[in-house]
């Protein structure tokens, strides 16, 4: 089952300085933190902040290619989580043809933001994310992984600063 979500914000994991993209559903009942790389965070932050660069980034280039070829991004889906690796699919439409493109969630989200396309997450991903390997993202201040995820779920927009690029 798919659940529509939106980008709530970008944060930095205070324990390992890794960027995190936070997705939330419309009711703020479900949250999905995804640890991403700094370059991917920069690509997402650029679009979130509507920063115009002198030259197009890769995701901007894709947007222009799609536009010129008459291709639309109908949606993206975050489809799975296995061994701490998230999986996503970009749904493209061209005429009567539909294409599913395997992608990293960070790239899929960056494309979806630029195309104003909806972001969906499989319910099983939300369930699996609650059991992320604590060794990979374990807080170093004695908090349990559950406490850390609770903290992320209860973040408000005021908790976010601008992601520094």
C-alpha cells in the first residue's frame, strides 16, 4: 500500500554529520528519515530554497530533457528498504507509454521536487525504517534508536535550519 508523503525538510544527523531528508505524510502521523549524501542533500536543498545556479545541476538537466522530449514524471515511489539501503522508482510517462526507472531515493526526490510530482512511500518501508540497523545510525549520547526516531517524528519546521551547501 502506498502513502503519499512530502519533503518536510533536511537536517544533519548530529551524531555522524550525515544529511537526512525527512518525509512526512499530510497528517504528520508517519515520518520517514532517509540518510543521504552531501551532494544529494545539496541538490535537494537547492530546489527547496529555489536557488538559481549559473549552470544546471544534473536534476535540472533531467527536468529540461524530459520537458523537451514531452516526458512527464507522474510520481516517484520509495519501494523498499533492505540492509539499510532504500530503493525508489521514478514513473515516467510519454504519450501512451509508461516507464519505471530504478533510482536512489535522493535522486528520485530531487527529480520529483523539480517536476512537482507526488512522492509515495510503500507502507512496508515505513515499518522497516523503524528497525533500521542501530549500529549504522546509533546516537552516541546514550539514546536508543527508538528515542532517536521519536525525536525525528516530533520535529517541527522551526527545528530546521537552512542546509549549508
